[in-house]
């Protein structure tokens, strides 16, 4: 049988799903996902093991990322807000990055979905009324500058991975973004916990399974997140703020890991400063050497740029009346 006939014969035998997708395509996709997952686990295990061998786990720097979106169409998300933190167990959270994103428009036919999603979650004004950074290339450049070289792995909640990858694809405008890896934080958390418990001089309990790490991260604790939301979300719905998410996750890791590493928790580094709001937190970081950002950060500190709680409650349509802060907040070096 010729190759052409074989192909034609094979095609006739091909099975399809109800959406007319060939099962062989689904199998291939699944194989690629499995391979990607195995690579991810191997990379995380190797990173953690190497840090323990070199005795640098306490000073190793990790990066967390989270975000909000306006619309989700299949695997493509339209960004609304992004936040990252850099931390080490030794020094706590050492740097933050945060920006609002203002796409020009919502995709045709998805305006109602975007408004509904915003109303139920982050409550940011929906394009074309969104305010924030409109230049995607600039956002990507700033993210890369925040991450430094070589590009570190970004960790996030498992459910956020597709969203963050989609944001990066959009910012890169189909350009090369293969160097930015986005991996699940619970996997890193679990690997570190297992290793710290094993290597600790004292008797330390480990996690019985990886699901324990996931559950710890999933718990939203108001005490841990007090004063960590961005200026806009500080007014309400802070639990939907990505700046709050990334700090919350870091604090959870500190809580469970620092003791194993014999590191004392310091308020303001391993937990929010007592009585500190996010606005004063950002301002204080600026004062410690980020003067180039003062004007931009202070423009957000100005109360007239932040919608009041009353204006949110009184508004009729989240896509129309609600205004976002005028510009992104940054806290990067
Ligand atoms: Zn926010």
C-alpha cells in the first residue's frame, strides 16, 4: 500500500469527538501536556535540591505572579491587572511589581461577559473605560526588568497558569517569550517543605501529600493579607487583588518554611507591618531608593484618582460609571 493510500485509510478510521476534534489530536495534546508537566516537576525538584546542596535555600530568590482579567475566550485572557513579588526566606518580600492594564476594547460580543465578571470579582472599570497601562510591550519590558537576568521561573496558583501564559503571549505579540516559565506554586512549596523537614536539625513535620501544600495556599486569611491590596482594591474586594494574592502566598510559605530553616519571622518582611496600609507600604518602599518611581506611585496615592467606596456602591454599571486609578503602580527597581 502506498503512503498516500495508507494516510487515506488511516483518516477513514480516525475517531472524532462530538465537536469534530480528532481523538489523535487530543491524544497528542495530552502527551505534550504530560511531557510539559514532567519537565516542570523535574525542574522544580532540581532547583530545590541544588539550593539545598549549595546551602543557599534561605537566600534563593523566588518570584510569584498573579493577575485579573476582563474576558476569557478559550485559552486567551484579556488582562486587567498584574502583580509580582520577589522574595527569599532570609529577607522576606524584597520587591513588588504591580500594574493595571487597560486594553482599548473588549472583543466584539463579550462586553456583557466582561462587565459581569468585573462585577463579581475585581470590579475594575471595563474597556473602553479602563485606565492603566495600554502599551503591552512596555508592560513586558517592565516585567522583564523586574525579573532580571537570567529570567527566573514565575510561580502562581495552578488555576492561574493559563491566564498568566496568555497575558505574556499577548504582551509579546507573538514574539519570543519561551524564556518565561510559569509553574504551579504548590509544587515548589511542597518540594521545599519536604526538603526542609528532611534537612532540619530539629524534628520537623513535613506535608503528607502535595495536596496539603495546595490547601494551605488556597486558604485566604484576612490577617495575613491586611494592607496588602493595591490602592484601588484596598477600598474593598481586596481578596480579588493580585497584589494581595502574591504577598499572601509568600507569607504562607514563610510561615511554614522559615521555622525549618531557623529563620526568625520579621514584621514587614515576612508579614505585613502592623497597622500598615498598602498605600503607605508602597510609599515607604519608594522612599528606600526607588525615587525614579515616586511621581508615578504618588499619582496613585492621590485620593482623587481612586474611586471611593460610595461611588462604587452607587454606580449603576461597572463598565461605565466605575473609574480605575489613573495609572499603574510600580514598585520595581
Ligand atoms: Zn488590585
